[in-house]
C-alpha cells in the first residue's frame, strides 16, 4: 500500500493568527511543498515509513493547537494519520551535513547500511523547496503542516 504526504503552508499574521497560504510551487508538485512520494522525506519529517532508519527531525506532533480552520477541517479525513508540523526556522536551522547510516536496500531495512549526509539523502529538490520556504519565512513566520494517507 502506497503512502502519500499532504503538505500545507501557514504564515503568522501580525496579530499572531496563523493562516493558510497558497504554495507558489503548486503547479509543479501539487498542493504544497514537499508534496511528492518519498519515503526518505517522510522518515526525516516524522519517522513515517522509515525503512532507511533515518533519525527523524521530530516524531508526529499532531496538528498545532492554533492551526487555521481550513486546515483543521481538511485534516479530519479518517484515512489521514501522523498529523504533524515543522517550523521553517527549524527546517532551515538543521545541520544537513550530519551523517547517519541509511539502512534501506532494495525496499527493505537491512542490518548495516551506507553512511550518508542528510543533504545527500534528501536531494537537491528538497533544498530548492526549503529555500523558497525560507524566503517566505523571512517575511513572516512560516510553518509546514502535514499528514499522511495510505
């Protein structure tokens, strides 16, 4: 069974309210940033489908308490799971030069893997997308809200 990610961008208004914003790259990938099927990315974001045994940035956190009403309504599908969020600041501040042992081989987790950096593991498209999000974050606090389906 295939797993997909549903990603959305929220920005914080001057009054502290978070609101959903359209992702400018939607015409290339779908509704939001990182909205492509990549189990390595899913594992890094939230430990989902972690066949590589990559240490995740964060375990699923649930939806933010102050999530926008449109995302709250959209997230309620019973097929969705592992709801979470990451701030763009924490994504941008992560040390992608760190290494870990990628233990995915042929679609399975193996006992011994290959040492790699997060940068190499996540690939160039990840960093192009992160750069676009970082530009948005320079204007107003920005976060990525996401969940998965099977």
